[in-house]
């Protein structure tokens, strides 16, 4: 019983592991599917924070203006330009590698107004021409709506965010933030380990699960082999011992079967032929029963047949069909044609017994009576109604 319980526990544990593996695998594929959405959500969060900075910077710039012409104002007041650029430089970080302000002149050309870059070799100077790589700048000037674009072809840049500086409902300049590619790398490095964790966990669990199922298969196959009589392929007494602990006798009828005069066959034809007869005898019984019926080699030429009432409308007729089959079909060997018969003792109410052993004993008593009455017949413990 302990072995049976342990087997149940192992199967339950394997089922839990299977469910867990499926969940982890689903999570991985779902996470992989949503990775781009996660990146997009992180990006949107960064853009939102940047828009707040941009709004504050825009307010700061407008507070310094005495009129709407930002270009003329900054052109005349170099100290003011330097002061605003110094304030802009405070916003620079590992995230924002460039912050600058661009205007559009009377001919529609884009020019620098302010640049937070302190390195003179890299900064854009006042009124220097600015050549954009896309039409995004004109779009923001026209729509007065913030926009961003990915800079896949520019080294060390990830995205550029453009924020319109508006005065009296008119965009007078654009505040630009260039995001470092390190920021994108940071996001990827944050997501990939999580993705890898689920991937490797899934692979490890799948490999372990395959190995566990293989081990269970080997165990069951080995265990089943230990329960099978190698000559007749019927179950053996070891299996019967296991069955005694779990069988519900309400669902079965028991039948003890014995080959008539089997000793005479061995004495006449030899034990090798006797083995052939036993093998053919068991095969004919197995061919006449159904999946849930159980044939056990009880010992020598004696067999126990456990007939499922659930699979047979008239379980009591099964032994008689088998008896007729055995009587009418000879066993042909290389040198002989051997006719055999068998006797059957049936316990058709095993549920009235306290145990399987006691129920078998009653069937065995009926078998003994069948032999006393001339063999080649079926006797039951109770009359059928």
C-alpha cells in the first residue's frame, strides 16, 4: 500500500510540475509577445517626464522675453543668452546628451537660438543654420504639438523629442531633447534579463519534465514487466498481491480456470510442448476478454480470470464462451495437434466475501467441484436469475 501511495504522490507531483511548466512557458511567450509594448510603455513614461521638463524650460524662457520676437531679443542680449544656456545645461544628464532651441527664420530655414552644450566644438552657435534629417521639425512648427522620432542612423542617439515654445498661440521656437542611446540600452538591459529568466526557466522545466516523464515511463514499464508472466503474458501472483489492496469486488466476477489433465500433456509430449499449450491456452482466453478484464496465472496450469461486470452485460456467460472456444479449437505444434479442455469455477458474488483471497477460495471450490463432476464444465457459486 505504501508503494501505491508513493506512486500516486509521484504522479501528482509530476502533474503539478507539468502545470507549472505550462504556466511559465505561457508567461514567457506572453512576455515575449508584449516586450515591444513594455518598451513602448517605458518610452511613453520617459516622454511624459521629459514633457514636464520641457514645459518648465519653456516657461523659464518666456519669463525672460520682453516681446514675442525671441530672436531679436536674444540677438541684442548676449548675457541673457548665456544665462538661459547655463540654465539649460542644468538639465543635461546621461539621459539628455543634447538640449537646444531652434527657430525658423523669415525664409523658413531652421537656425539655432540656444544650446546647452558647453563644449565649443560640439555646440550650435546663435543663428547657426540647423539642417534637420527629417521633416518632423516643420511638422511641430505647423501643428504646435510635441513629437518624437527614433534616431536609428545617428551614433549615440536614441530619440529626439521636440516641444513647441508657444507665445500668444503661436509656436515661436522648438525645444529639442536628444536622448542618449544609453537610455535605450538601459531599457533593453532591464527587460532582457527578465525575458531570459523566463526563457531559461521554461527550457530547464521542459527538459526536466521530459526527463521525469521518461523516468515515469521506464518505471511503469519495468513495474509492468515485473507483473507479467513471461510465458503466457498473463499477470502473475505479484500483480495479484497488489490487486488485493485496491480491487472493488462489487464490479467483478471471479473465475478459476484449470487445464484438464495437463500433467498428462507434459508426460506425453514433454515440457516444451506443455509450455506451448500454456501459452496458446492463455492467448485464447486473452482474445475472448475485454480491456478491463484481468487474467492472472495463478500457478502451473491454473488461471484466475477477473471479469468486469461494467464491460459485460452478461458477465456470467464469459466463462462458457471461453470453455467452448478451448474445447473446439485444437493447439497445433510442429509435430502434434492437441485437443484440450478446461474446467471453470465461478464466484459470481465476490462482494459477499471479506477479501479477494476469500472470494478466490470460493471460486476455487467451484473449480474443484467441476473437476469432480467430470471436468470441461463451468460451475458457479450461486444460480443466476
